[in-house]
C-alpha cells in the first residue's frame, strides 16, 4: 500500500511562528537533555547517547507543558517520535499527521529513534520502572494492518527487529510488552489498545492508557534502550511520552507493562 507523504521534516521545521501553546515543547537532539527529563532523580543518570535517529527532523523533545497526564515526576518529561515531537500540542485538525524524517531502513522500520540511557543503580534497588504513554496517528484507519508503529524498552542489549512490510515485530527483551506477550503498538489490544479519548489534548488520533514498564534489575551500571519507529512507511507518525525512570526496592517486581 502506498500512502502519500503529507508533510516533510523541512515543512514542519518551517513552522517557526507556531502558536504559544507549542512553545514549551522544546525540540532537542541532545540525548542527555531528553534523558535528564525522563529520569526521576539525577543521581541515577550516568550518560546518554543515540543508537539511531533519522538524519533530519524534530524526533526528540522535552516538555514542561502538561500533556496526557505527563510529567509524572519533576517539572519535565521526554518525547521520542517517528515524526515531529514538537507538534504534540497542535490542534487535532488532521487525521493523517505525517512527517518524513528521511530515516533509512533500520531493522525493518523507518524514522526509528533509539535512545540509550546509562544508569547507575544504587545498592539495594531491585526494580527498574518507567512511565509512558504511546500516541499514534495510525488510528483508526491502519489498526491491524502492516503499519504497526510501536514503542519498545530494553535493558543492556537492544536486539528488536521488525518485518519491513509489517506488522510482525520481534522484541524478546522488551519489558514494555503486555503480559500476554503483545507489544504496545498500533495493533495493541484490550486494556492496552490505543483509543481516541486517551490522546485527548494532543494532535494524535489515539493513545494508550498511562502505562508503567517494569523489570527486575541488579545494582551497578546498566543501559536502558528506548525505541519508537514507523513500520511499513514513514507516514502517520507515532510519539511516546516518557517520565519517571527509576530503580527502587518495589516488590513484587513483575516484568512488563501495567496500568500506571
Ligand atoms: Ca514519520
Ligand atoms: Ca491527528
Ligand atoms: Ca507510522
């Protein structure tokens, strides 16, 4: 299926006179700035870098303006997008917001963004967790098609792969997956499905509930990998909002995504 591009990164970059409502979403290409906005405490953060990002566009941002229940901790939260992260607060006047960031084919996907956050887990901590909400423009037209944009969270290794034509995604280390093994994606189901009301106040056509991804962890140095991508083509973008990355003593610490 061929879907025509609606906007290019160059076009969205030209929205310099955006309304004030968008002004507090700050686009950045600094991995450290995004990581700082996501961690619950600065002591946890050891470093950050991009494993992958498209050659152009506003694929990452931080925000001090409240959207969809974020920030969850501190004054700001982070955004990663397969389109333009700065457009989250734009009026939802389009059902097909699409930004081609010219991302090359990467593990079967397009416009992929993979952020590595290096953390130093304190002694006694045994549970890693992260708050997030996945938002997508693919709803409702492209649910249960090959355009299965997704969010993936991994620890210490990133090894997900996806089928170029979709909708298959292989992510064995993903701790943001639902307990039945399904991913948080356009094709998600049940309590983890994207619905229109869960994206209210944003430009996106649907979102998940507010979720928390968790998994057991050991003290010392680790790397958290956070991924978002377009599947099938560059169009109809998806964005994940992220906050509250922490390592604590919470028990039980069950791997996977749960309602936050
Ligand atoms: Ca895109
Ligand atoms: Ca929309
Ligand atoms: Ca897409």
